[in-house]
C-alpha cells in the first residue's frame, strides 16, 4: 500500500500551543488533553500509530508574530528526514518581505507549499495582500493551502467561504494549485462545486475524523472527486489514528483509497 501522507498538520511550538485564541479548540478536545510541550518524538509516535509515513508540517505567521517559524519547521524536518516536509507561512502585512520569505523557504529550506489562514488575518483570500504570494507560488511551482469553512478558534468565519472567495482566486489565477483544508463545513457543497469547477482546486479533510465527513463529501470522493480530495489531520488537534477510525466503512475502492490517503498529496505537492 502507498504511504499515508498527512496533508495538513503542524508540529507546535509552546507559544503556538499556549495562544489564547485556541481556547475553544481545547474545550472541544477536553477529553483528550495534550501536554503544553509536544516533542518531535511525540509527533512521530502519533504518526506511527496512525500509519502516517510523511507529514506536511506548516509554519504559522500571525499578525502578532511568528507562532511557528519557517526555520523551526525546517529544523524538525532536517532532524527527521523523510518524515516531515515543510509548508511555509508568510507575513501578509509585509507583501514583499512575504514573497522573499516564501522564495527562501522553497529554494533554500526545501518547502513544498505555502499556507496562509484568512481567518487569522481577518482578510478574505481575495484581498490584495494575498495576490503577490499567489503569483510567487505559481513561479515556484508550489500549491497554496488555506482554510475553508467555519473557524474553530474565536475569530470570524466569513473569510472561509468557498464562494465567492476561493472561486474568484481560482478564476484570477488558473495556474495556481489551491488546497482548501477543513472540508468547508457548513459550506461543503459550495466547496465541492468550486473543486469541480476548477481543475487546480482540491479539498483536504483536516480537522475532521472519518466519522464526521459530510455525506456529500464522501459521495464526491467516491465518484468524480477521487483525484480531488486528500487526507489531513490538523494534528495535534486530531491524531492520525483518531482521524482514520472507521475508514473501511466508507467503502472506497482500492484506487480511490490510495489516492485519498497519499496519491493526491504526492502529486499536487510534487513529493
């Protein structure tokens, strides 16, 4: 069986874990509390328990500073080759600095994508601050990863609407690979429509366990969306083993299962 690839996770720093905006997530996951410091060994153990061979670990840049820097991600990836690949973040408030940092992360650190969360900046993906980064992603040949759907942390959810935002970005940048994380709930049907409409728009299942996948997403995955949906966890919020509980009950054929668990990520991230 091809390796399982986690398309959306982060190895958190203590300052990321302690940020008060995640209080709502901690309330949701109170039954499985996590320690304030998560070591790389703990993350690797969680990956092994869930059968994940490779994780795409993202940096986090927020308006109030770097919660996980690109260099911190690179250090974890360098210490554990073949297990982690970096996904860059960037400071939207400084567009040219953001472009240069993305370029450095890809060309010097070996990162394979960019992730920016619209809700974190309270800016929709169509805001002008994003556009230089989209152009640079195309030039570098890496995908842009973002969150769709409602916002778990205590921030506005409006920037996570697939329509109009992801739809309009895909129209303006048809060469840009866009990976929309977190399924898009409660606008999952909108997200499926956008992914169906645009050749280079994809969905990842991070922040949801298999048992919580909306029926319309499962139908899409089993039909014309087999090459459009990829597995993700949003670790450490959800561990790989927990995320994959009940996978057999989806009834995926072997080819679709392999694409979902790793093949699509491998192709789109050029791993």
